[in-house]
């Protein structure tokens, strides 16, 4: 037998959750045609995978590449971590549908909610669409280093139908609801794979306005959900603070009942309510016992902030000197000022009375090797105490970095770390009613870089974590078929005959994350946090190798993935 590509002798983690096994993989025409002992087969390209872990390509269902995908072809940092399919349009934010007069509003919303700089969006977005089907058509003309799929977001939809009333969160009329439902269904029938909404006060535009969907009524949400249900396919994604747990979760159940479609809810441990997640998960599990399909969308590491003098936030930003002299400088001007000894002395002194961004006992160096589950004795406060120094001095020197280049990073773990461990995240991940997500690739360009979580899942939960870990086969399943099937993509996520040929070859023994770094390669010279990994030997999309040892090959076989067309 002859194939286009033959991967020989690898340790196969096939996406089923079972223990890995040694086998060969044959690929032809962008599909996997056999997984077995394939002695006697030949191929145009043969890869010796002995000693390597071979997995399906990873499917990340929670990203924000909605803008990036309209101007760029490489969806970094996700592509550096074995991701071969992304779903965007999460959290109810995006850029379609959109009337010309609302473009600035949607940019301000994305700038505030997802920390994407306004100048980058103003220069990068081509705005060659109005409706959501037109947005999908524009994406379909492009090629990428992975496949992309899109959800129709609630905030642009609400503004599109209601205008200023929608932006100001006024109550929708029956006519408004009917029109939003019609457009949402139209988007699903055109190939959107779902609908997303946000009900969290953390989501604000750059000028301080709450996200338009924050207080949307039950009638509005169920009205839209009902129309999506009529399409017969598509998913719903939601985020809520769950401050009133019973009433808010009942709203989630109402959307699930009205649509009859799978629904996922962001699930995390919050510092101000460290046990609330248990109540949400209990209600998710009870809903599934009653026949609904509701999942908690969880992350296997803290959702945390990266602080630095060259990033969006830093520990000294509430000091008077910072606000008056440093905040509005360019990065290079700021770093030059920070090298001045008097500036250093004054900022450190002001930290004694300034409101801290985070207490120093909750801040940690983020260096090589990267650790997203640090122990208390690794905090800035603990390190400074052992050195006999003030924490502010230690933090300043760390942020100035090697040769005072100003590229040091301090990690501030937030959600999932209220107890100082990831035990809560482990409990969430072990539930059969959760799915991995919340990596936010394409967003938080100067504040968060959680899109690298697939590599962390493999190294930390599958190999290195002291104490309880997860079986490697289960880690791979959670990154592949678990996520793919949650959004209705049943053609990928498995190494099996007939599946799409999205594959990773990984040197699992040597696999490791590198620390995040800023890349200044966005439109208008904008910067973004990027993070690479060592150990991805090859990533294959639709049978074509897109990356070898972390370097792009030039191949761009990734396309728009449309849901079932109506």
C-alpha cells in the first residue's frame, strides 16, 4: 500500500483517552487512512517517530482571533503549541455583524474586554463585511496555519439590531428579540458554529462601558437560543459571574431548554468566592442528569496576569511618579527612565504607601523553567525576605531583567489559585461534565498568555506535577476529541482511519515551555505576548507539515471550518 505520508513507530495517543501504544500512521489526501503496524507500506514522505509521542492536532475552543484572522495567516501563539483548530467569537465579543457607524464602538469593546490595542484594530481590520455571513465569506478566502471556526457574538448582534439602545443595555422589545434571533439563526445556517454571550461585570469597553449583553433579559436570551435551536445545529457559550447562583444558573438552563443545543459555561475558582465553582458544577451535573447538555469550560492552570514594565500592567503602576511621568511614555522611553537611579529610588519608596496591584506574597517570578503552580516560598515576598530586602526592590530588579533590558515578567495567578494550588482545577477537569478551554489565544496582548496551555497540560498534568497527575491518554483526549466533539467537530480529534489528518509529533521527554516574550509584529507596530515551546518536532494540518521543530515551513493549509450549512 502507498500513502502520501507515513509516520513510523511512534507512541500513539489517539485521542480516545486510552493508554498510548506503538503503531504507524498513514496519511493520504488530507485524511488518516490507517493506524496499525504498517510494514509493507510506502509513502512519498516517511517520518521516523520512534521515541516520539504522536497525537491528534489540538482543538482550542476558546480563542479571540476574530480580528487577527482577517489580516494574518499565522495564529500565534496557538500554533506553537500543537493547535490545529481554533474556535473564536467567544465571550460575546467580535466584529460581526457590524454597521459602519458601529466599528469604533466594537473596537473599544474588544480593546477593553480582551486587551487588544485600538490602533492595532483600527489599522488591521479591513471591515469588508457588514453581516455575519459576509464575515465568514471573507475568512473563507484566506489561508492559515490552522483551521478556524467562528461563533456569532451577542454584543455586536445587539448593537447591530438595537443601535445605541443596545449599547446602553436598554431592554429589548419583542421586535428586537425576533430580529436578533433571525440574524443569529442566519449566521448559524451560514456556517457559524455557535453563539456566545457575556454576563460578567469584568467585561467593559476601553471607555468604561459595560458589555451590551450584561443585563440582557431571559426573554432575549431564550428568544435567540430558540432560533438557534430551529437551525438544528450549533452550540452556545456563556460567561457569568453567578453572583446570584440560583437565578443565573436557571437562565443558563432556560437557554439550554429553549435551544436543545450544547451549552458551555466558563467555570473557574474565583478569589472572592473560592467555593462558588462547586455550586456551578453541581448544577451542571444535575442538569445533565436531567437530559440537558451543559458543560463547564475549564482551564488546567491559573488564569493569571503577566506584569512587566513593557506590558499593560506592572506592580508600580499606582505610584504617583508612574502616573505623572511614566505611564504615557513609549516602552523605550519608559525603560530609559526606569534605568535612572533616582527614578528607581522614588518608585520603590512610593510602593510603601501606594495601593498594590497584588500583594507581593501573591506575585511570582516567571522565569525559565516556567512554573504556573508555584509554591508560597517562591513568591516575591518570600524571596525578598530570604535575601533581607524589601519586596519592592526585589520586584524592580526582576522586572528590569538581564542587563536592565526591562523584559522581566512577574506572574500574578488569579482564578483557580485561591488555595495556592491547582487542586480545584484538577477536580474540575476530572468531572465528565467539563471541557478544556479559556486559553484566550489572540487576546490580552500585553497581559495574559494562556494560549500555551496545551503544552502545560502535557508537561505539568501528564508528566511533572508533584502529587496527583492525570493519565497522559486522558490529557491528550481532553485537548483533542474532548474539545472537538464539544463544538460538533466530529471529523477531527482522533488518530483513526477517516479522521482529518491533523497530527502532532512531540519529543515528550524534552517538551518544555519557554517564558513569554513580547513580539512587536501587529499592525501599527503593536505588541503582543508570545510564548514558544521546545519539543514539538512537527505539526501537521490536513496532511501538510506546517511546523518543524517550532519553525514554520511556509505551508498554510488551514481554512475556515463552517458548521452544517442550512
